[in-house]
């Protein structure tokens, strides 16, 4: 019932910034944890960042701490990922997800967007 649509990806040079957005519809957005995951070619989908529904606590994988910031605007049914100081190893398809359980586990999310490509050149 929940639909998620990512936007904001693109091609950027190393050291640059991008802001990803994920717009939700068709469900109770404010009652879900929201997460960002990424998947590079030939690699497993990995956790990037998450924000909880009750208190908006945030979580990050170590490789993006200090560079990425996740936030949510419940009034707009939107979650954001601000990405600064981008590195070539950040290149991947980025997916947003909605769920109500374990924030770091992709298997615990119920809904997924189609993804947006982020490419960082050296």
C-alpha cells in the first residue's frame, strides 16, 4: 500500500554533494522507520542510514558518519539523505525503505523504492 519514490541522484565529482529525497504515499508514513540502503554492482545491499518513527533517532554505517545526514519531514511524507564529501566508493544505487522493526536489517523493511543512481567520479 505504501509507495516510495526516490529522486536526487546523479553524477558528481569526488568531494561534491547530493541530496536524495524519498516521497511516500498510500500509507501512514509517520508510523514507519525509514532507511536508506545502497547496492553497488556485484555487491550485497548494505545499510547506509535510518531514522526511527517515534523519536527520530538516527543511525549510520561507519563509512558515512560525518558525511551523510538523514532526516524526515512527516508533514511532507518525505525522507532525505544529504550526502557531502562524496567518494568514488559511494557509487551505488540508493534505495529508500519503510519498516517497523530492526533499522539496520534490509529484511525487516516492508516497502522499497525503485532506487536512484549515485555516481561519484574521481
